[in-house]
């Protein structure tokens, strides 16, 4: 899939996966930790070298525990927070 199709899709990414490829996310695992970015990451995120970042690694699964997405993202802690709602 090219980046143009991703940008043109009007809804969430998982809806795109379902409508275009018939893949439905049924569960995900995430690991979240505080990290310090390297020089390239700090430059890209426009932050200093000793500013903590949130590192979020996610594996999303479809039926029969087949992985459908692997994501690693870095977030600035001064602009983002993580929220988790349990049962």
C-alpha cells in the first residue's frame, strides 16, 4: 500500500485494514517506557537531549493470534500523555 492511500483514507487506520484487506484487529499488546531519544530523534521531535520521551511498542493481532501490525512510536512527554481505561 502506498502512502497516498493511507493519507486519502478518511477514517482510522484499523478501519482501512478491515475494509481494504479484510483484517480486523481483535487485541493488542503494548509496552510503554520512558526513554531518552538519540540525536536524530531529538532533532525530529524538536526537543533537547535530556527530555524524557514515551516509547510505545505495539503488536496488534487479528483472529487466531496472527500479528497484523507492529508499531514503535516516540512521544514527547510535554505534549502527550497515555490513558488506559480498564473494565
